[in-house]
């Protein structure tokens, strides 16, 4: 009996040690500092939480999922350098990142696309990403957890008109995100009867935006559509207010920010409205809202936090379903773990345990995440509702929703 136990220890010991040492590293690039650092820090903690839950559920084929997280600083050149380190040197099988289109696109076109490595962004919304996919520039390896600004532009146009803002000045950040969203908004807004009295691009991280605001105030407007980030956006909004602009604002999704409100002053923003890619609440939504604050010490409603958890969950589940770290297998597995005909699972250790068991049995699953059930099209895009919100008393409150069908109806009305 003693000899049998000793022999078992000899056999099991090395296997257990190897399992404990087995890790699969996921590359992560987010804006941890700079004007969008608030988003990236929240997203990084979300990915960590998703992988913790998967590891607690047993991991992937006995291996722990870990992250190698790098800071893009919001700079395209820094982002590409980080991606090269992760993909070319460290050989990660998949990359999550980044948060904004201005860094996501160069990572995709310079690194992950040519290398045929799966890349998933929680929140890059530029329509250019769809165009790149349709033109074959992504090799089918790009996915995102947010709706394209081709849809947000239409939602924002209708939101502005619904709140009596028919003549708008627009100030937008002059990058892939800002220029893309402005173009889609302008097309929809004009088609629906709105008038853009001034459109002023700006370069990020300026010391002052007084000249841009002066140009935006060149003609009478009902308000300002500000397509920006919290740091730059606060400086622009303060300049707009100090120069006598009307205190009515339309804001893009990333301006749903406590830092923006505090920097501008809540009393100036009581007629500020916004649109954000919305959610279809599920059991995952409730789980995330309950558990994320204790894990991250960050508001679970922080922009990109919910979608980043789902990105981590889908990538982790796909690695399990793929049975491999080969990118082609991971890509195919992403569709398998979001299969509309698969068994529904939600977020958290217990649900992931059930999902991993189903995958081991060769069965498809449908992960219904924090933002709701999603399906990816051939371009890696999702569709979904838009949340309509307002700043009131210093807080962001939801005032309505535009369903995916509502947005499609607007698109059809303006000619697709």
C-alpha cells in the first residue's frame, strides 16, 4: 500500500507540477495613460476578472490564462511597437486591444492583420474597421465588441433632433474615430433635416482649444456636438461655455465619464445628452455589476468595462473550444462560442465551468455576456441597441434606448 502510494506520487507529482506551470498568455494593449487612460484601466481590470473566472472554472485544457498587458499611451507608434513585442517576440496567440480606433487600426494594419493573429477590440468603433475587413485587409482576424459608428452616427442624429437641436456646431477629434463618426453623423443629420453650422476638427492634447471653439461659434447654433475624449473634451466644453456658447451638448459614447463631468462642472451640463452602444441585460450583466466593484475598485459603468469583460470571456472560451493556440482555430472557435444555436451560458465561475464542459463534449455554446448576446458577422462586427443618456445633477442617467431595428429604420430612411 505504501509502495503504491509512493508510485502514485511519483506519477502524479510531475503531472501536477506541469499543469500548475502551464499557462496561455493573452496579449493585451490598452490606453492605460493619456487622455483615454480612464477607459483602458477599467478595461484591463475587466479582462483580468474574466480570466480569473475562467481559471477558477478549471482553465483551458488544464492551463491558466494570463495576460501580458502593455500601455499604448494613446499613441499609434507606441501601440504598434507594443504589438510587435507581443506578437513577433513573445508569440502570443491572440491580442485584445485596443480601446480607441486611433491605436486599434495601426495595430491591425501593421501587425495582427499581416501576421494573421486574432485581434479583438472592446471599444474601437470607427467605420474604417469594417471597410478594412471588407477589403480583405484584416484576413478575417479582427473582431470588436462595440457597434460601428456607422450606426452611432444615425442614433446621434436622431437623438439631437428629438431634443430640439436642429442647428449644431460640431467639434471633433481629427483621427480615425472622430472623423469617421463625424462623417456618419453629418450624413444622417442633414438627411433628417438638421443643419451643421460649423464643423471644426482638432488635434488631440493641445494646450488650448480657444481657436477651435471660436470657429465653432461663427454662426448661431442650438448646441455643440462634441466628439472627443474626457480630458480634451472637458477643455473644449469649458472654452465653449466661457465664450458664451449655448449650454446644450450632444456627446459621444466615451464622454459618459465622471472625470469629464467633474472637470467641466455639473451645473453647466444639465442639458447634455449622449449616445452609447447599449446592452441587452442578462444574468451576466447582473453578475458583472455585483462583482466588478470589489474586484477592480472601479465603477462598473465605466466606458468599455463591460465589453472588455466579454472580450476576455469570448477569447478564453474560444481558446478552450479551439483545442489549439493556432489563430485560424481560434478564429473559428469565436463563432462556435457565440453560436445562436448553442447552449446558453453566462459570466462567472459556475457558468464558465458548465460552458467548458459542454465544449469538452464537442457541443457549441452561446455566451450571453455583460452587454448581452452577440453574433459576429464576416467583418467581425456586431449589431445592437443604443443607450440614450443625459447628464443630470452631475450623474449620467439613462433616458431611453434605440433598438437595432430602430437604428436600421433610420439608416433606411436616409438611404442606407
